[in-house]
C-alpha cells in the first residue's frame, strides 16, 4: 500500500497476480480493472506482458466511487474487486481463461463508510466460493455462495467502534493448525486485537446422484474466540534510532505491540447473529493465568530499514519474506529467523531461488527514489517476476537475475569448480521452482521466461533433464500409464515452449513431438466432451451458442493440423525426388526434412 495512505487504511492492493498467470490491475483513475498475461511473441519468440484489452475491462466502478483493492482466490479463478465504499463484486473464469464473468454484483453491499474492508481473505474450501472480510466498523463478514450459486452473507461484531479514533485501519487473517483462522485487527487508537474464528457448515448433504441439495441449503455458523493481547511496548523510531545507544530511544505513541501470551478467554456459537467481544485488561502483577491452553510468543530482534516498507509478501510456500520498500527495491528474508538471503552461501544446499543467488534488479523508475507515492506490487506464482504499478499506474515488470550473471556472458563457462557449482545451484533452484509449480497446479510461464532469457540452448537440455529427473518421469512405460501421469503434460509444454524460436522457424525434434502430442490430445478431449455433452438424451444443449463456438474452433484447428501434416508429406515427396538428381548436395537436407515430417505424421 502507498505510504501516504497507511494512516487511513491498510487495504489497497491495485495489482494482483493469480496462480493461473492472470495479472489484474486497476486503471490510474480507479474506474476500471483490466487483465494482462505473460505471452510469447510469435514473431521473435520473446516473452513479455500482453498489451491487454482496454476496450473490455473485467470490472467497472459505480458512479461516484473508485476501485481500490483486488484479491484472487487460492486457485486463481475468481477475483474479488472492492470499491471505495466497501462494496465487493466477484468475477470468475467460468467459461475459460481470460474470460471473466461477474457472479456477485456490488449492489448486494450497502453504500456505507463503515462497511469499508480493512482485511480480506479467501477461504480454501472444497465447495462453493467463500471469503472473510473485516470492516472498518469492527465487523467480521462472511460472504459465501450456496449450492444454487446464490450469494449470502453473515455478520459478526468484533468490537464496537462508535468513535472515529476507534475505527479499524488494518486487519490480517491466516489459517491456523487445528482448523479455523486467526484474525488480527489494528485500530486508530493503536490497539491490536486477536481473534480465532471456526467456520462450520450446517445443512443437508448434497445428493450425489443429482448433485443438488435435498431441499436444503447449507447455512454457515462461526464460532468466535477472543484472544487476549498485552499492552504495546515502546520501540525506537527508525529516524531517531542509533545502534548501541539506548538513551536515544524516545517515547513513540504509535509503537508496536509486543505479543507475549495468547489466552483463549471465551467462545460462543450463534449462526447468523452478531456477537460482541470485549478486550479484557491483564494485571501485570498477576502471574497466575487460569485459562488454558496458552501459547508463548518469543519476540525476535528488531530489524530496521532505511526506507519505508510498502509490501510484505510470502514466497516459496511461505518460507521466505519478500519485503518491498518505497524506492522499489526488493529484499528477501528467511521467514523463521528473519535472516537476510544475500546470495549463494552454500552451493551444496538449495532451498529457493533467492538462496541460490537470484535477485531482482533495482527499481527502473527514477521518480520512485524522490517521491513518496509508494509501490503497488505483486509477484508471479513462483515469485521470480514482480509486476508493479509506477507513479502513472502503468504496469512495469522486473525479472529475477542471477547475481553471478547470465550464462550468455560466459561467466558460467569457466572451468573453475566454484563457478560450475554456482551454475548447478542456480539450475537446481530453477528446477525446484518449476516442479513446485507443477505439483501445486500453478502457472509456470514465469520460470520458463527466466530459463529462456538467462540460459543458452545447451543449458536448456540440462534443465529439461533435471525436471524429468525431479518429477520421476519414466517415458518408456506403456502409453496409457504415461498419458495418465499428471506431470507429463506440463513437461511436454515445457519442451515445446523452450524449442520455439518464431513462427517461421521449425521446432527441433525434442520440441516438435511434445507440441504435436499436446495438440492431438487437446483436440480429441474437447471433441469427445462435446459429443458426450448431451447426457439427458435431448439435443437442445448441442445448439447452445457457447457449445457451437467451442466446436467450431476445435474443428477448424483439427483441419489446420491435418493440412500441416499433409503439406509435410508432399514436402517429403519433393525432397526425395530432388535427391535422385543431386544425391551429394541434397542428401543431408532431405534427411533432415524427412525426419521432421515423419515424426509429425506419426
């Protein structure tokens, strides 16, 4: 969030990158939201951001309001769009990628300043959509979609904020062990409060035959437990702090809280009813705590920065912090010990991209060094590309680079063992990141972009070998077992992408075979799905416009692929005829073209 907006609310993320690879961002005037992706140019094979469709926004603000926050759900298929008065609209990819349709209109929420969210979290549920929202007026709202795809809501009062200086400014939520979520709120009076919420769904189970509820809609209930927090302690202001000089520490009314105990004091459960939770003071002289269980929190040493922090993001499945400062620079820290990751220290152990030497280059906008407008930033699914909004709200992209340099520079070709070890460490980190993306069903275009830009062709082969080895891919097994492997399609896609140069240059054998396999599989699956689309025995659904549009596109692509194969067959014939007249000059070329055409035909 921008530094100059931190006193108002901690809820402004104007750019968000989903696990499916879609980048949503808000226009400079806040009136619309757009969608962009990473794409590969067919002209030169270079990867970059797509131009986007400015004529078709994915969301628009209502009259008199602006869009202020974006949040993707965990799978990356649905997007929550929040406007300046706290109304939330939900758009989702129900038809296909890059086609978002609104499932929840903003008109369902009241136009009230107290309804402004200060925290939002999607719930990772194996059911319909649901998300928790903490409002400025101190309420916890649950927005959920029932079995009939209708949206409902439930409101619980966390605290009474009848005065302006008692309004909430920040909130954060996270899942915890044992179920439920932990809710942390921060108010304008510098009060930090913790809650734990348990969510349960009550209702008749869904009929497995009809996939519809048995005349009943699941109703959620939330069990809320208040967790006590001690009073804040004074910490030195970074502007006045001097290392080793304790007398320099001045009293700061906005000091941070020192969390030392988490005590569960009460819990209630009432479906659909507001609940008030009061903050109970703790007597410091009382060493006896009658409530169980309790959790001891140990505060680590404070870390000071020369610049204002504008964003803290998790990377590498939560093992690393990516901290962005107001000058646009990004630093990495270990999440457990909060130790900085400064590059390759142990080439024998690889845990992440930052640990193996990958870093982000300095901010490309010089105005960020002198202004306090802040940075809106979001990271790719693997965390190796950062997309940010500059001072004009234009999307800028920064790609991780290895601190030891690109392989094209010749730095990795040295015979020294240390240099070779650093290269293998970087290669292992890229392999680990790609395999994590495969296992988590995340988009991996960001990893491919780094591999294409920073590794040469010989290293591409090493990367492919390492990925197959890491995923335990055995390509010599029977066809049925091979094609049912969940990772084989991702590996084929990787090979096809790494072998693409431009639309006029042929792929080599290692890239063409996976590309053709993917095309044939996609065509066969979609056509089979369309033929079996009508399960009820009637043919009304077959004439649906969306069904016809999908059928038309796949039939056209199948015919184009057949034409491509037939053209190769005629090319084989022409080259074989030319070989009979000029055996010496044409044999090499003829064999190469025949080989490329034969495997395409097969």
